[in-house]
C-alpha cells in the first residue's frame, strides 16, 4: 500500500539525512517554483553537486543558502562519481541539481545516480519543474503515452533522419530546442512529418514572455516567421503522434460525425476507437472539437 505524508511530517521534510543522495529539481524560470522541501534539502545537505556552480550560487543566494558546491557536468561526471560515492558512504549527504529543471532530464546526474544505486545508497527525489512535463501538461495533445526525445541532432541531415524514425510512432513526442535552431527544426518537422501534424510550441515557460500555441506544423512555420521575437528564448515542442495506420484524421472525423448524431462525445469516441483502431483520447478530443467544445451534446 502506498504511504503518503503531510508536508510537515515527511521524514525528509526537516533536513537531509546522512548518506542520502537527493536529486533536487530547480526552477525553469520562475524562482518561486523551488519547492519549500527543495529549499530545506538544499539548506541542510553537506554539499551540492551543481551543473554550473555560478548559476546554482545565484539561485542559492536568492534563498539565503550558503553551501559547499562541486561542479558536476557532462565533462567531469564520470571522473568524479567514485569520490562522491565515498563521501556518501562516509555519511555525508549530497544534493544534485542542474541549471534548470529536473537533473538527468537532458542534464547531468545519471552516472552519479546509477553509481549510488549500485552502491545500495538511498537516492531520494525532491521533484519539481521539468520543461517537458510542463509543456505536455498545457499542450492539449494526448498525454497518455509519450516519448521524451530531448534534443534532436543539430546537423540537418541527421535531424531529418531521426524525425523519419520517430514520425511513425503513434505516441506524442516531446522535443527540446534552442532559439537558433527552432526555425530549421520546424521546417523539418513540417516536411518530414507532414504539414498537418499538430505541434505545440511552448516557449519561455514560467517566465515573463511565456507563450504556447498549437497548430499544424506548416502553420507553425509561418507563425514563427511572422515575428522575430517568437524565435527568442527556450523551447519545447510537443508533437502529436502519427495517426493510426490506414485511418487518418479525415476518416476519424467522418466516423465521428455519423456517431455524434446519436451518441455523446464519450460514447462516440469509444465506438470510433473500436471501429478504427485509433486512440480513444484523441477521438474524444476530436469529437469535442466537432461539437464545438460542447462535451454534453449528443444523446446517451
Ligand atoms: N533538465 C531540464 C528540465 O527538466 O526541463 C532541461 C534541461 S535542457 C539542457 C534545457 C532545455 O530545456 C532548453 O533548451 C529548452 O528546450 C528546455 N527548457 C528549459 N527551460 C525552459 C522554459 N522555461 N521554457 C521552455 N523550454 C525550456
């Protein structure tokens, strides 16, 4: 049976425990998103392993925390792991943080966590922001099954090849992208996955200029080109999965229009999923769209 705690009674709420490794999520833009528990743990561990000690130093000083820091990034992680494991075994407590969001998600920390697991040391999560999950949660694109892709290759030919591999998957894809490649990436998305594939572009999440739009890939290319400000900042793309083989959106729509004459959106979607092999969640969203967002229309 699962055990839950009130925030003030969790065994780790007060302070870090000797020999424990804490994986702490930090804000992706809005400093208020560092959780109270995250602050408590960062305040009480013996040492913090940080992707960039200057960035983390600024975060810590905002919260009035002063702590010994060790730089832990992709170039030194493998070499540092054994000494960090020795510290934990000697009873020190450690936190690992990255520049933004959840460590290990396109960020350092994996080698340390794996080594701690291998050494049978407790690894504790202090969860919080993650740009991929934040974007998925606001995209309105099916979230029941998704693949986190991280960054696509920067070389155009390799990026297109990777998109061809991913493009047949029926689950949602989540991609990270930088400002200088976002336009090329969207061009490739539209040409490899097709102009009608729906994509959510989410930029600057939790920051002053947060923006998120959902539209077919080809329209998104034009939307981005229309205003140079839209290419600024940090991006997540949430890409709708490929339609079920053989049955495209047009056929789903035709099927649903017939069923919606007699049934509620939920029943129509269930039946359409059985008939077409498509996903019920997608068909339900489409049914609502056809009904003009009115989830109660139709006869039970
Ligand atoms: N570990 C981080 C996480 O949990 O999201 C991701 C780190 S990865 C090196 C950085 C990328 O995450 C950025 O290039 C961008 O694609 C995405 N990202 C981070 N912060 C973001 C934000 N505020 N809005 C949109 N995307 C963001």
